[in-house]
C-alpha cells in the first residue's frame, strides 16, 4: 500500500508543480489551472487537499516561492 500512496503523492506533486510553472510562464490562466485541478481532484484529495481552491492556494504558495527563487 505504501508504494501506491507514494505514486499518488508523486502524481499530485507533479500536477501541482506543472500547473504552477505554467501559471508562472503565462501558459495557463487561473481558470485553466482550476480546470486542471478539478480534473485531477481525486488524486489531490488523496494527499489531503479538500477541493480545487485548496489546491490553487498551494499553487500560489509554490509560484510565490518560484518567483522568489528566480529573482533572488
């Protein structure tokens, strides 16, 4: 069971990371990001995110950190 949980964790992190990067690059609008998150909500809820808006908040934290890393 641990391997399955790790797989979902990796998938969820990938979804969040790719979405954050696409937002930063201007490839995605917020609406696009919400569509991706809603489509992948089953995986995201397995890692403790309650809904697509909860996931978007995590993405905003990630983009803030990416912005700080790039501009440091």
